[in-house]
């Protein structure tokens, strides 16, 4: 529990927050290391030092440190964060080789910080945790990530994490992306005294520069030649000023990226500056659980997929997994595989309009699935759902082997789970190669209809002929659907993707089926009349993409086009409560506007930021959007947990 740190915005594990000290510190931030021990200067100058390091257990006796702690707290007040005396070791030193020095046992009121090592059994109550030996782990991506994840798993989510002696402009973005809140300028200062000039693109020795690539206050008035002519001390001071400016500028950019929700796109490029940073990002993606829990499920931002790391990012893997585990296709016998389009959603693109026009009246017989990188496969019913309608890629016509293997595995998994009477693939190039790999591995037959460009007149004619032949062949009775059933399948597909099996509670009660007519049943074009089995007398009202889900005259949910998800009405939420999923249990109060984390008793661990959630308490039933993960709701003691849309008093 902390009274001094509050998260204001999130982008995955990265956070914009504030340490409520005197003065307030906005995070992620850079600490000036030289100021951490200057609490006595506060009495002699107008400067205040919100964070004070109480010192090392190696240099002073515990009794002296106890007196020092009392002195610091008396002079600075409760809103100065005191880093408790610490006995730091490099991470390579084994536990049984560490000496035991007694820590001062006095209770400190106000904000405190504690140095914490990976694997430590005891987690002291603190407002700031300092990662022991972080500075020695540069270039050791695996060990750094292991220690970071170990600490993050054991400290409260509403406390700040500080990795000392590690920050450079080139690595600050990646460190913050992984959940680091506070950095310092130790490395920047040391670099200056070695004539090293720092930038976000890497470091330069002063004597190799012909001009300064920066125009900060330290660089603009001078040139490298003039700086090299300065005395050593003056030269180091000027370079240190620039290096600190570069760090501050990088952190300001990172904070804006977090606020905009696109820090991931930035670090995919920034990690290329050093191999260890690239390794760090890749290892974090392979771990998945840590980042997935903190990454929003739906957002409006464009997902830019320009690097190989885009294939392993949380949103891509989550979409592919949910298509495989949650999505159920409509009851149609003919599968049509189509290439993706640059314009989103695909159905409004020129190429897909041509495909649909070519199918004509036979469109009602086919289930459309789009092949794409990096998402793998996108059923037509999910073309609006983030990130299917929100991604952008560099279009070259060339797919590397990694892309082909990934997309092929997604298609293979889908076809292994869902069987069709016939598969038509209107694909060319890499799309066709992906399909051929999956078909060969599964031993299934595919009808290919594209001859050259999929949008050429010849290819479209071949597509029409192939589907028409399938639908009118003697002895076949392919399933079909009308426009209303297609809208019903569209909404039901999104609900399944969004909520899983509990979404069936909205469709639970079966309506009576239309009696069959033996004579008409022989004619495929009339079998759609037998498909009217919507449950609860469900109706989909409105025009694409603004669909509304109704049961008789009661609205259950509304499709939100910018996310491609459904927002529940109060009545829809009441129907889904019994499923026990996406529920937030609150204390005995009637909420207004939003629910703060301290008011949450329990939350579904599957909840992710921006998920649609149902809030239940003794006095209220509510619907809203999650602002943090379910686990963080339970553990955090500060911050808004759920933004409410509807509240019903019980």
C-alpha cells in the first residue's frame, strides 16, 4: 500500500504517474544522482530534494544510520521520500556469500524507498523499490528481465520501480516499456567525463564529431572543435549538461508515447540501437504473460507492424489465440479464403467489394476468412474488432519465412478445428503459398480461383464460376443464410471473441424453428428459411457498422465501431452475471462515475485494461470499462479501476 505514488495513464507495462512528494515528481523521470544525498542543503538554499538516500550499510554503523534517519525525517518532513540504508551487492554474488549487517529497526513515517534484490523473501512496505545491481546488468538481457519480472511479481502494482545506474537516452524507452518508472543520470555523468556524447541513436566520442546533432541549450551555442579546446573540467560539465538534456528529452518523448498509446511502435525501432535491447524486447515477448496482463484489449490507435517483433507483440498473439479458442464460425459449408486489403475494414475496400460483387447471390453460401500478416487469419465477423481494423504494414509483396510460418500455422489450427464441405482460395503469391502449406499438412483439397491478380476480370470470373458450380451441383444441399442471419452471426462472433462462452447467455433461450418444407428443402436457394433459429427472438437493428442487439424490444448491446466490440446495456449485463466472467465485485456502496481500486473486493483475473466489465455489489449493478487488469484491481490501493457507463441501484 502506498499513499505517495499514483498511476495516471498506462500503455502496457509502461505508466505515466506521479510521486506525491514535495515537490511532486512526474514519472517516468530522471533523478539527478548527485542530489540524492543533499538533504542538509535544503536548510541553506531554496532548493528542495524530494528523494534522499540515507546511505550505505557498508560505510556507517546501524546506530549512526538510525540517528541520521531521524535527522532526515525531522528536517524534510513526510513528503520527502527516504531511501532506507542499504547493503547492495552485484547480482552475481550468491545469497549464501552475502554478509549480514543489521538494518535500523526504527519505523519511518512518510514516504520511504527500499533497495530490493531478486529472490528476496521479505518484501518491505515501501513507496519506491530500487532494483539492486541494475546497473551491472547492461548487456545481460536475460538476467535483467528475470530479475525485473521477479520483482514486479512480488511488489504491489501501485508502487514505483527505480533501476539505478543504467539509463542512457538509447535505452530509456525500452526500460520504461517494461515497467521501470524511475531512472537516473549516473551513466550520463560518467560518459561526459570520458568525452562521450550521448543521443537516443547511440553514443559518440567527442573527437569523432564534426558537428553536434543536438540543438539543446548546451550544444547550440558551440561546436565540437570549440568544446575540445576547453579545459577537461569545463568540457565535462558541458557534455554532462547535454547528456542530461538528451535523457530528459527522451523521457518527455516516451511520456507522450505512453499518453498516445503507441510506445510499442517506438521501442520496436529504438531497440535496434543496441543488440541487448533487441534481445530484451524479444525475450519479454516470448514471456508473454507479464506484458499480456497489462496490455489493453481494444484501442483506437493504429497498430504499426513494421518489424519482425510485430509478429510476437501481445495484441497479435492475443487476437490469434482468441480466434482459435473463442471464435465459432457460422454454420456454412463453403469456406472462402481471401487476401487482406490496405483499407480497413476489409469489406469497404475496392478489392473486397469486387470479390463480393463477383459472388453475387452466392455470397450467402460462403463463410469468408481473410489471410493476413501479422494477424494470421481474420474471419469476416471480426474485421471490425481491434486490431483487425486498426493495423498497418509495409506492403512490398514479399513475406519472409517467419511470416509465412506464422500465418500458415494460424490457418492450419483453424482448419484443424473447423471443418467445411469445400474450401475455395482466391489467393496469389505468398497468400497462396501459406494456404498450400496448411492444406498439404492437413491433407485437404482446396479450389484455387485466382489467375494472376485476384482483382483481374479473369480471376473474378473464375471465382464466380467455381462458387456457382459448387452451389448448383446436383445432389448438394449447401447451407445458406439471409442478410439478417449474416448480421446475427457478425454480432455473435464479436461477442464470443470478447467474452468467450458466457456470451451465449445472451442467446440462451431457443425460439421455435420454422417448419421444414420437403419440396423447398431440395432447392438450396430456399434453405435460408430454415435458418431462422435466433434465440430469445434476437434481432440486429441498425446499419453496418452501428449494429444494436435486441431481444424483442429490449436492447442488450451496442456495437462500438472504433473498437469493434460490444458495449452492454444494463439488461444485457443482468443476463450475463450468472456466467461469472468479466465480473468486478465491489464493497457495500453505490458508485458514481468511476470505481477506485480500494473499493474492489475481487475481480476476474481475465480482465484486461479497456475490457467491458460487469460490476456487482450489494447496493448496485453496473457496466463499464476496465482501466486496469483484474489482478491489479485487487492489489492496488490507489487509482481508478473501472469507468462506469450504467449504474442500477439494487
